[in-house]
């Protein structure tokens, strides 16, 4: 009974995680130095690093303790003493090294933000939910535009930079392991005969569900639209899901195919999104705003992310990391809107990972 009930509950009450806040400072500045044209592995302060199961050999890489689905977030506030009139580009990456089997590897997340004001901060951020294998390492990295001049650094305070990774489910086969639906947990009463099936439904079935939470990941899109076009729902080229209830379909008449993802269960979902756009016309130094709205079936925007870009033909991103309540059968869709009467907008460049929409079912 302890093996079937107490031990699993102890495990799920204390899942593996790492949370590190604040970077190691470089000599002569109030943060960690960045150099033009170089990727910099973020070096975290070991005194402000908290781990459960994770280990680190160097305070830059964190070792995955066991196979499973993990959620990872990275944020860093960057300051630059000078900036060109059209701004500088800052890139945030999440990397996984040493993956085996089904585990992801390489650059698993990439966003780019345009730093537009000298001696001010720009917060770059990226978050993903992915399947990692035991023994691989996750790390954060920042790249500074090769044309940047002056002194640049990642701010060192706890609230300025952080990396968090935590297990959502100890899955063993990645996307190939089918998710179990949420169990029906009915209370027992005095005098009930607890059959094997009843015992399984209240213990084993619940753990099977928790060990591979239903989730999907849609990736890669393309568009080319004029400013002010509101009816632009992103059409996803690829979607991975471990539950057949997630369906990639057309949002409605007037929209492209593969613009909405139906969810199978009512409850709370962990939603992540990041995407980059470019303006391909207009004025190179003008600041053009844009936004992505994540909608549900009702049409109301559930999540809004906004940014602005000054450099023609250069990427600029948004990143979203949120918890949203959805109803069974509801469809998620992402819509883009950009400003500037003389401006055209296109999707950002990349290998498909620079556009990413995912949701993981957390419970009803």
C-alpha cells in the first residue's frame, strides 16, 4: 500500500527543480559582461541557486536528473551604454546538450529583442515545455549584436535575471507515450467494497495520468501581411501531441487551414508562446508596434503580448508564459496585428523553433 500510495504522493509533492536568480558579476561593471558578436553562456551565482535533484558542474549548465517533461523559463535584463539609431539586437537562447533517445537537443528556444535606448534596460525572455532525457544539460545563453558598441552587461540582481526548470511529468517515452485521460476520482463511503478496479482507479490511474500530462506543441509559421490587417491567425506547419483530443484545424470561415488547436479537457493549462516578426518596409529608425493575441473559442483575447521594432528586416520577438483556464472543445488560436500605414510585416527567421505555441494540461 505504501508503494502504491504514499511513495508516489511524496514524489509528486516534491518534483525535481532548479531555480537560480542573479548572475556572477564581471570586473568593473554591475553585472555580467556581454561582447559584440559573441554568444555568452550565463554564469549564475551559486549562492542564489536552489536545486532539487538537479546538479551543476559549473553554474552555467544544469543536469537533468531523470527522463521527463520539463518547463523551463529564462529572463535577463540587459543594459547597453550606447545604441545605434536603429537599435541593437539581443538574442536569448535555451540549449540542451548531451541528449539521448527521444530527448530534445541543441537550441530548444530562441527569441530576439531590439534594444532601442542607450543606458536603459531591455528584458529578453524565452520559455519552453519539452521532453528531456536523464543526464542532458540545460543552459541559457545571450548573444549581442555584432555591430554593438559601448559597454553591455546582464544586470546582476535577483529580479533582473533568472533561470527556472521544473519537472511537469516523469514521462519515459517523450511524445510517443500516449497520455492517459484525467481519472474520475469518486469518494468512497463506509461499507463500500473496494475492488481491484476501484483501487486502481483511485491510485494507479491517477499516477499514470500525472506521469504523462496531456500536451501539445505547435511549431513554425509564415505570413506576409500589411499593417492593420486584423484577420491574421497563424497557421502552424507542425504539431506534436500525446493525446488525440488535441486537433489542429481551421479556425473558421475566412481563415487559413491549421489555425486553431482544439483542447480535449476542461481545466487549467500552462501555455507558452514565442514568436518573432520583421517589418520589411517603412522607416528604418521609426518604432513600429505589434502584438500577438492568444484567443479562445469565444473570440476574446486570453493573452496579449506586445513589443516594437525599429530595424527593417530584423527580427523582434515576444514571449508568453501563462496559466489559462480552457473548456473542453475550446480552440486556441494566435492572431497578429501590426501598426504603421506604410509597413508590411513578415514572420521572423529561424529553424521553426523561433515560433512555438504549446499547452500542457495541469488539472481540472
